[in-house]
């Protein structure tokens, strides 16, 4: 029995020894433990340690440090979930069979999900039921825009699976965004640098344009109302007459007044006007200050609305994320001069790899070959010179570095300290046989390159390659510029220009509207004699006419004494009518009749300054028409002396009688003919002249 046992044990040992000999003899590379595992085997081994594997090849888009966040989302599904996050060129598609191969090697039931930086390539379940998983993938692909990050894609997928409405969402999304001729895209999720430039420009336009438009239009409206920028206190009255000693504003019937005594020309003082102008100057700061406050509020609102600070979902790669792939490749090259990326489908079979290692070992200079993908999302931002420099710095070893870009298989060389004349090396760009190169022809092209290395000339002057271009900082790359930088200043300029254009347009439109309204209401003497003037027009015109008379009287020293006295009396009477408070400004309670009378007097005074022989009467139908040079036609036969004075236009075609509003402001009660209003103006309907009108005004204020 003991002998039989010894024979059996010896037989088993011999069989095991023979099998091991055959296995290791079949592949020298495997004997040294340097051969590259298949993509599925490598990924299955990584998932064996953690259910989420994030590639180290795209730290700028998906940092490896975000793996715990993917794991947290996967746990929400309630079933074993295995997630691989790979570059889109390595993750395959629905028909690649990658997830099935990973499951076969891992041997665990669960939901397998492949995520890339551009979407959700594949989802498959093995041994578990996940209703709606396929529909959730379809809906995710259609519903999310192109700028959705991998984390957002996976989170959206999980939300759809848990919603229970994945099928309905998939059908709806397919109808909305699917189809060969549908170019409609879902709205983007993140703010790009171009978007931030547009936001800055728009903010500048609004911050400058809106306050300036409000300032210009409000000031224009106030001036149109005759209050200028000084608020509701009324417009300043130039040429306000000086009150007498110790007196305030005169009141009708008081027996006192600020007018000149009989036989003396009344004098005009600008002191009160200066006081009103001082208040106006102080009040003029109100509108600009309000515009500044409005600009500040708009800027603050814009900073709250456009509050994005980064272009992504906030994932920022760490220093470990940025050096992970370089560490992995450098560690592989320490033990093997040929490194093929295990995360990607290998373009070289075992025999090709063994042959390449043999040729590399026979070369007169050290050569290190790394076959791996290169993209803008890796640590070197797709710069192969930068990748070669990083590998050289990490290995601290001089060699000819050869980078084979997967999957297209293009070759890139960088010479660090081998003294080879790289100009004599194989250049695939000049090789007609390399046209249409791909990963399938990588082996033969590497053979030609290594053959050229074996025969290449050496040069004592050969040195290290030029320093590669700097790569963008991954943190600064995602950080958005400030809202008030860049195109903000051009936006301010355009906003100010737009405000000016808008102001000009409003003024032009309003002038056109006023002109049309005057035509409609039958204005007899153009823009200066409306039939039913409003309170704003009366205040504005009274201020303008009194100011014009004041300016024309000051230099008119050569006027005849009679004309000079009449003009001054007109100015004095006009000031009494509209400045009873003696503050140099139009009274807020000035009645329409008083304002209209002041306008008539001021215009009569200006007519005397311009022509001392000007008519002493005004049109009795509408005193705003000005001088009456004719008498109305008298159908009664009583003679010309009984006919009342009219302007030339009203003599030919009698115009409408001037009508004034019955009350000011909110108490508006319609308009009535001016003779129905109390005050000196009503005397004009009886044919009174300007001299009589000024006397009526002085008497009504108790001025002798």
C-alpha cells in the first residue's frame, strides 16, 4: 500500500513538472512575468479589488479621485454594480463584447456599466434583474447634452433606472432628439469660456445701457414737464423781480408789492433765480446718483445670475491623478522595454511582442517603447514630447523613447542622451507603405523603426530634444474668468452707445407724435400755439419764454424809452403771475390761466424788443397766436371800432378759442374756454391791449 502511494505521488509530481516546463517554454516573456494581459483580464482584475475602476488616462476630464462618487451612485441601484470608466476609444460599444468578456473573467453576477468621457457606451446585466436598464441608457444618451461629464451621465442613468419610467423617457427622448435629420440638441449644462465672454459683454451692455437710458429719458421727461432736473419744485424763473423791503411774495389786494412805484421802471433781480438755481444744481445730483445705484444693482444681479466659476461639474484632478499614468508606464518600462497599455485592446499579439523585445535587446542603444492612447484629456494634454519628457524624468534613464499612439498606431520618437542621429531614423511619414496606417500595421512599422536604429549613425553633437511646449494647468483650464473682465468693457461702450441711440429715437418719435397731435387738434400758429395746451407744455413754455425775454432785454440798451418800459412791464407782470413765492422758480400751484397769461406777456415783451412799433394787442381768440394785426370781420354793421383784434390767420378763418384745463394734475376736470377762467387773461377776450393787461396783473397783486 505504501509503495502504491509513493508511485501515485511521484506520477503526479512528474506530470505537474512537465506541464510547467511546457507552459514556461511556450513564452519566454511570460516566464519573466512581463507579458501584457488582455484588456478584459486586466479590467476584471481591477474590478476584483473595487467595483468601480476609473482609468488614469483622462485625469483632466475624469480624475481617478472621483471613483468614490461613482461608487456611491452605484450603491443606490441596490444590486451588485461594476463600473469601468475608460476613454471612448478604449471602451468599445454595444457590440464590442468588452463587458461580457470582463464578466466571464470576473465571474460575478451584477450590472456591468461602461462609462466614457463622452457618454455611456454600454450597459449589460448578468445574473441579476435590473428593469429598465437598457431604456435608461437610451434615454441618458438622448437627454444629456454633449458637455455632460461622466459623473453627471452615470448619475442621470441611475436616476432613470430608479424612476420606474425609463421606457417612457427613452421613447420620448428618441422622438425629440433622435432621427438622422434631427439636429436639435438638449441645452448645455455648463458655462464655457465663450459663454462667459458673452455673459460679460451682455452684463456690460445692461449695466451701462439701462441706467443711462433711464437717466436720459427721465431728465428729458422732467424738462418736458418744465421741472428740469430739480424735481417737483418747478422750473427756475429767470428775471424774477426783486421784492420790496421786508416783504415776501405779493398777494392780490395787499396794497404792498415788489413792483416799481408809478413812474419808475421796475427792475429785475436774479438773486432769487440764483437761489433756485442753486437748489436745482443740488437736485441735479439725484438722477445721476440714482443711475449709479441702478447700475450697481444690475451688476450685483448679474453676478448672482451668472455665478458659475468653473466649466465642469467641479471635479478637479489632484497631483496624484495627474501623475498616475506616468507612474504606471514608467514602472512597466523599468522591467520591460516594451510597454503596451493594458486598458486598451492590444494591437500586438504575443509573438509580435516577443519578437520586438528580442530586437530591442539586440540594439546598440537603449530603446523604450510605450504603446498607449494620447488625448487632450491626459496629463500631457496630447503632447507626446511632454509625455516622453515626463517618462524620462521619472525613469532617470537615457534612452530613445518611442511613443506609439493607440489606436491609430502613429509613431513618435524622442532622443534623450543616446547620441543617435535621429534624422537617419525611419520616418513613417515618408514611407509610402505606411499610408493608411492603423493599429494592425503597428508591428511591421516598429520593426522598420528598430531596424533603422540598429544602422543609424551616431553624432557627438546630438543632444536632448527641444523643451516641449507647456501644457495648460488643469485647474486653471476649468476656471472661468471673472464676469467683469474680458468683454465687459466693450459691453459698457456698446451699452452707452445704445442708450444714446435709444434716447435719440425716443425724442424723434415723441416729436413726431406731438406734431401729429397738433395737426389733429388744429393748431393755428404752428407748434407755439396749441388750442388745448397741457399743464406740462404751459410750464415749460412759460419758463422758456420768460428766460428768452430776460436774455434779450439785458443787451437792449438802445431801445426807445417807451418800448423799453413796455418790455420791462411785461417781464415784471409775467414774473408776478408765476412766481408768487419769490423763490425764483415757477410756483407748483400756478394755474393754467396764470401760465398762459405769462406766456402771452413774455411773447409781447419779446416782440417789442425785436420791433418797438410792434402791435399792442394780441389775438382775442387764442392769445397764444401772438400780435393782432387785423380786426375780425364784423357782420353786424356797427363799424370797425367795435371789432375785436385777431391775427391774420383768424381773420381769414376764425380759429378755435383757447381752452385751458380746469384744474392741475390729478384733479383734471376737462378744459374750458379761457374767458371762463378767473384772472387778468380773461380781459383779452374783450379786446384789451398789452398795456391794459400788465395793469390788470399789477392791480390783482396790489402793485401800483
